[in-house]
C-alpha cells in the first residue's frame, strides 16, 4: 500500500469516490489486524509449510510502515483530471453530447460547439501523469474522474487510437487498469 496514490478531479463525486476507496482499504486493514481474529492474515509475508506438506502457506504479519501509510492515505486533488469541457453543451442534457462523440471518432482536434478536444484532454492529463511520475517513482496511481477524461486517457495509455475512446465506456464506479482495454463496444445513438 505504500506505493499507492489516490488522485481525483476537484468534482465532488469523483473526490468522494476516492475517499470511499480509501475508507474501504482502511476498514480492511483494521479488520485484518483486529485482535478479535487470531486467524487474521497479517501485513508482511513469511512462508511456512502447510499441514498437508504439499504447499507453502504465506502468512501476513503486521508492518508498522504499511499500517502507518494506510492510515495516512489521502486524496490528491488535481484540476488536470477535471471533466472534459463541452463548451455550449456543458450543463445541458447528456443526449446533447451525442453531437460531439461521433465527430471525436474522426477528429481528435474537434472543438465544434466550443468543446475541449480529445487531444487537449490527452495533453493535460499526460502532463499531470508525467509530472507525478517524476516526483513519485514506482508508485501506482488510482485516478477518479469523469468518463470522457478517463476513457480518453485510457485509450492513449493503452496505445489505442484516442479517437476510439467512446468505444470503451466506463460503468459508474468501474475499476480498470488504465493500460489494458476491455473489448470495444461501438457507441450507438438512439
């Protein structure tokens, strides 16, 4: 856990999602370390032979460093993770965004309706990631943000054409490795 950093946009729901993840991790560690559970796994590994002598059992022992880190986990707020700006369509009903996504699929520079282009989203998020990687070597970043921002970033990080980002929709609260894409599902409009 000492390698994990939580990063969020300043949007309340994204921040709250990151906070809930941290609470869950703290609850798991607290539960696992509870004196009430003598069989509870512990935090650092040691190996011992299992009773059947065919396999080795790994037991996790408490580590004050890991526990200290888990208890001090916080969310870093970064404006670069903000929602994509939809120009004149911002704040309108979601169905209006259907005017943007088909154009994005052929033009990563699309700024019609005053929308922030796919390329601009890649630029701001990749600058943040590069900056954080230079500061936090060998860390795992957990990002909480909005669908377009995460989908565009994921297609870029996974080496896919970012114009295809709308084929990799996130479900609410979905967790993904940002360098591995699920099977594409072409976006349809009804």
